C-alpha cells in the first residue's frame, strides 16, 4: 500500500502541503539562511546554500520514490514557509522518520502544527504506515509541543548528540503509532 512516488497536495485551514515548484527556491534559500532554522535543525553554522545546490536538491524531491518531501505553503500569502518530510522508509516495518522545518514567516501561528497533522494523517491513512518517528533537540520546545499536540509520544533521550557552541544538547526520540492516530486523528487532547 505504501507508495512514496505519489506526491499529493494536502490542504488544511492554514497551510497547503504540495510538491515543490521552482518558484519556491527563493523562499527556501531565505529559510535555510535563517540562523534559527540552522540551529534548530542541527545544521552547521554559517552553511550556505548556493542556488545551484538548492535547485539540484529541491528539483529532485518530486521524483523520489523512497521518501515524501512536500513544501509547506501559508494559505494566507501563498508563500512557501517550510517543508515536511517522511524519509528513512522501512518497508518491512511500515515505518518512516519525520522531519520538518518552518522559516521565520511561518512561526507561532499554528502552521507547523497543522502541517505535521496533515502529513502524519496522510502517512497513516493513505500510505498505511504503522509508525512515524522523529528526534527533537532539547532547545526546541516549540517543535516538541507541536509534535505532542499531534500525538507524538516521547520514547527516550539521546544524550549529548549535538554540539551547540561550547555545550552539548540532548535529543528526545518521539513517535506516533497507527492505533494511536486511529483513536484521536491528531487531536489527543480533544
């Protein structure tokens, strides 16, 4: 049942998740240049993304058959504000890793939570996944809260997995399972 070659368009009240377009590249370049995005995703500080590198990466996302990468578009302005990704597909165990990034223009308005809910719902209801897992750094409580709102559960801590200046940062491993999703459809607190 799992077919990651299909790149759907998923529409919520606040966001649309859709395949990437060439028109998204300027917004993505700006998002990836944001120091907070770099820090929260564990990317090397000061890493630059030349237009040719972005074009090469995002220009191939729609043709991948072992992962699902979608642009997060703010419905209010029609602009790409980030991405959601189901990757590290384990066919045998019907599981995927999840990751996301939301740029400055999409923060603190519920766009990230809705984007997570839409892609996770698609993963369980359309792809037939059993488990979706992720890791979130300890210095990113905003993301952790968005994941918890959708029903992700903390499983454990990876100790000191990321150097942050002179400090080390832990990551929390979280997951959501199909039976949990089937009970609450991404609204465990309702």
